[in-house]
């Protein structure tokens, strides 16, 4: 297929025409209309030359908010060690999705360029005719620009998903870690209780042998001890199961990590659900602009190697009786998208406020339980002294010890409930994983 000088001139004219266009209207497809994502320009040391550096906040507020998002995990603490372990072993599915979205956005940035391709037809004599056709959209009512904005919104949503997955993974791992720690502490307490009950059983056995006490009291103590051993075994099994799941998430055993704490209070900005709503709003607006442009006529220039060239006015959708209603529905998309962002922000604030109050309640209850445990320990010491002085029976001391043991179990339960509530509050704020690390 040979190209004449005239044909080459037509193709070159159609190719370079968009780059020479000036800023006419929003419908223009020139890349200089602000549709392409700004990039970091090369700096120059020459005098009078301004360094054109574009900050991330100017490119995408959502991406900037995610990258500068701090974490409430204190470095070096048990929480941070567990979080780093599970993040390092992540399958990075969301990261792969983000990479795909970025490639699509990079491809969309070039949608203003002309398109070239073959045109093959069958003439009346039954012979194939092949031409090379170049098409360039001159005016599309902002469709190409909206397509670039749509691709950028997909990148933002993929980034939000990546941070959400990181926070969810850290939350799940730390929840398992708290389960392990709670059941280990509960088992240690129950083992001590079993040792105490074993001493009471020995005393009661000797009293039964001496005919001082009844066999029924000994049976009660043995039943209480059996229940304590069963609960200790249950706690040990729960700790092993949670530890095995945590090791599977981390990719290697993390049994050496022990202890509690490791959260701090830092300003985290908008909740992740709000950032997702903002990204979905931008995507919905871009889709609405694409749909609106499809109902309006556009202008396309084309040239072929056979010498033909011209301008074509075309539209994706023909006008009908319902076209005006469709355009009104498209225009109403902006209000709907803004309302969804407002609703997401209100829901996030309500959840954070409710969880904050729940955390305060658990902390207060844990403090009260700690005081009750102290009182129960004092009563137990008093009863022991009275028993040794012959003023109390063995079963009296057993009953007081059970009260002390239940108070200590309640304290453990409330303390870990407060820890879980604090962890849940950090999850709602999206602050369990640092955005820059993800």
C-alpha cells in the first residue's frame, strides 16, 4: 500500500491538529486543557527558570490523605511487631488491583491522541480494498476529559481499598493476638485457682478422715476443682487455636511476642469510608459527564490513504422523547453523590462517637472491677486468718476465695474488652496501618 505526498500531508495534519488547538471549550480534547494528570517536571538550575513541582495534594487529595495517614501503633511495641509481621506476609491483592488501575489511568491519559488503523472493504468486483485511516476527535463535549477523570477515580478507589485491606488485616491479627493474651492470662489465673482448690481439697480430705467434716463438703470442693480444670483447659485450647491462626497470617511463628498496649492518639483526618465515598462521588460524576457527552453531537476529523478526508458530526445516542429526562437524571447525579458523601461522614462520626463512649465505659468498669478485686483479696486474707484462729470453717474460706477468683476473672474480661474497644476505635478511624508504609 503506497502513500502519496498528499495522503501523507492529510494524515500529518489530522495528527498534529489537536496539539495546536487552543482552549476553546470544555469539549475540546487537547491535553493542554488540564485533563491529563500533572506530573513532576524536571527542575532547572538556570536563573529565572521556575521549578514546576506538583505536590501530591494538588494531584489527588484522596491519595495525599492516604499517604500522609499516620498510624496509632507505637513503634517497637507488641502491637507494632504483630502488625509488621502480618503486613509483610500479605498476598498484596489490593496492591495488584491498584497497579492495574494505574496502568489504565496511564492509558487513559493518551486518549486525546489520534487513532490509526486499517479499513478493509469489499468492492463491487469482489476485490478487497485496504486503506489506512487516521481519526481525531476535535470536539466531544468533554468526553475524553471525563474518561481521564474516571480512570483517575479508579486509581483513588483502588488506593482506598489497599489501605482498607491493610487496616482490616492488622485489626484481624491484633484481635487474634488479644485472644491469645487473654486466654493465656485466664489460664494462668485458673491454674493458680486450681492449686488453691487442691489445698482446700487436701484439708477437707484430712478432716473427713478424722470424722470432723462431712463427705458432701469434700465432693463439693472436688466438683469445683474439676470445673476450674475444665475451664483452664478450654482457655488453653482457645489460646492455641488463635495462636495458630495468627502464625498462619504472619507467615512465621510470633509466639515470642507478649504484652499489651501500643496505641496512641493521633489525628487521622477523614475516615476511610468517607474517602471511599468521595472517590465514588468523583467516579459517578465522571460517568455522568461521559453519559451526557454521549447524548450531544461531537466533531471528528479523519483522513485515509486513498485521498479521502473530512469532518464528521456524530453522536452515540439518538434523540428521543425521553432524552430530556435522561439529561436531567444525569445532571442530578452531582447532588446524589454529594449526599452520599455527607451520609458517609455522618455515619463515620456516629460510629466513632459510639465506640469512644463504649471504650470509656469499659475502662471505667475495669477500674471498678480492679477495686472490687482488691476488696475481695482483703476479705480473703481476713477469712484465712480467722480460719487459722479457728473462727471460720473451710467451706467459708472456699466461698470467699471463689468470690475473689470471680472478681479477678471479671477484671481480666473487662480489661481485654477495653483493649478490643480501643482497637475497634482505631479500625473505624482507619489508623491501624500507616499509609506511607502500605
